[in-house]
């Protein structure tokens, strides 16, 4: 699947200067992150070319009903995404945002479940994962509260293995994995039944499920409360809307809430057409191009020239 990075992204000097002037004097900053932030790391977005949803409609894989109907299919999809995310690295934009969070009163709302912002050592108290994480697993039994965070086991169970070589091409997992290229909708995904799937170690009844927020599921109440508390504290000077088509709610709604709290809006997006639903005002900015290149440039006036390797070491 294609990552959407490619051509060098140039920030117009006048816009850069006006943005950095505002950033430098901003005391309360928000960001809403989407899949485009991780595109340069090599992860596919949802709606772009080769995107995850292009070949499988979101509601066919990311809903409680889909999991109830075919937990094996849904687990193969998420196991594949866990595997992909573990195979890539945070990019300069992930590190730059983490560094800004160490320098300013800056809250980051991420729709991304790929684990790249936490791996860039983004300060955990300044990062709200609105839609959970591929690396949290929880029990799917309504009466069980089992939750395991930061489970990076890949594969999470042997039958979900994605083989690195053709050692035994006949095994079920090899067959399943090889065919598991979900970018090819014509490929049947083999059945994996209950016995193959990860079970809850606590209640022993339920299947474990990915700790992400599916469509028609409520966002984590503790996360929503933290976000509301921060937003209610005072006015907001700036919201950066980075690499998101801003089509999923209630996440996308935070742009308008921030605007109502006085925020100027800076959109960083590869596609000029992907501005927030409420549009952009003359006091706002649109920086067209790759977030991995643009974000470090924009934040330079606060985080300095340091390269991401230094940033990531400093954050250890
Ligand atoms: C809920 C986790 C209620 C799983 C995800 C109001 C209006 C309309 C609909 C609704 C509404 N309120 C609720 C809904 C329903 C629904 C919804 O919003 N539907 C949409 C489709 C219309 N929302 C929900 O169901 C939410 N729950 O409301 O519950 C409730 C209340 C009480 C009790 C019970 C229930 C839950 C939504 C969460 C869904 N889970 N993820 C998983 O990942 O598998 S959503 C998932 O898709 C992501 O997390 C993300 O949010 C979204 C994808 O969006 P993006 O990240 O923006 O990615 P996309 O590909 O779209 O865009 C990428 C962008 O990057 C593009 O603009 C591209 O140009 C740009 N780009 C590409 N490369 C680069 C780049 N930019 C910069 N640099 C680059 N290199």
C-alpha cells in the first residue's frame, strides 16, 4: 500500500513567519492528528490511494458487529496492522510534536492507533489517544473489565502469524498471512475460528479484542473527560490539524470547539481539498505537503533545529 509522502514540501516564507510569530506567543495549543501524520513512516492512510478503507469498508471490519460476526477476520485485519506498525518508525513530525509538548502547554488529540506517537516518547499526559491503540487488548465479554496495555506481541497468537519466509507455506497461518494482503479485495481471507483466537486470561470466557474504538462505540470516557477539562480551562490560541480528513466524529468536532475558544487553525495536509468541514478563515493557515517535512519546519521557532535522532535520545 502506498505511503503518501513523495515530493519535497516547501513552506511559503510569509506563511511560515506569520505562523511562527503566532506559535511563539501562544500559551495554549491543541493538535488533532490523523493517519497522514504516519504516512511518511510507511503506514497506509484510510481513504487515500491504497488506503485501508479503500479495499474494505470501515464498517465491514471496525465495528463490534463485525467482530461478533467474524472475529477471525477482524483479528486478521488488526494483527496485520499491528505487524505493519511494528515494522515502521516514528517520523520527524512525531518527534517534533513530542518536543513541543515538552516546551509548551500543548495537548495532542490523536485519532491514530498505530503507536507511533508513544514510541516517539510523546509525553503521555499530553497525548490523548481518542480511538485507542492497536497495542491495547481487552476482553470482549460485556461483564469482564480485563485490559492489557502495550501488548506488542507479534503475532498475538501463533495462528495470526505473518511468516517472514516460506518455511512452511502449507500451514494455516502461512496461507492466511500470505493471502492477508488486505489491499487485494479479491483474495479470500481464510476462516479462523474461536479456538485459534486470543482468549481472556481473566474471565476465561471472552475472546480478547483490539483495544481500539470501533464505529458506533463510545470513545473512552476518561480520555473525553481529560480533553474537556483541558479545553474548559481557558481560551485556546492555536489548533494544528495534521494529516486528517477530519470526517470522523466526535474527533473532528474538536476543531470547531477550539475555534470557538479563539483558536486560529493551521491545517497540514497533502491534499488541498482536505480542510475541516467548517472551512478556513483568513486568519488560518493551510500548509500543503508532507507532515513529516512540514511539522518540524513549523515548530522550529520553539523546538529549534535539533534533528529527530537527538530528540528521540533526549526523550529516552
Ligand atoms: C461514536 C479506530 C457514539 C479503529 C476509528 C456525527 C456526524 C456524522 C457521523 C457521526 C457523528 N457522530 C458519530 C458518528 C458516527 C461515526 C462517524 O464519525 N462516522 C463517520 C464515518 C461519518 N463515529 C463513531 O462511530 C464514533 N463513536 O460516535 O459513538 C456513541 C455514543 C454513546 C454510546 C455509544 C456510541 C467512533 C469513531 C471511531 C472509529 N474508529 N479508528 C481502527 O483504526 O481500525 S476511525 C479511523 O478512521 C481513524 O481513527 C480516524 O479517525 C479515521 C480515519 O481518518 P484519518 O486519520 O483522517 O485518515 P484518512 O485516511 O481519512 O485521511 C488521511 C488524511 O491525511 C487525508 O486528508 C490525506 O490527504 C492526508 N495525508 C496523506 N498523506 C499525508 C497527509 N497529510 C500530510 N502528510 C502526508 N504525508
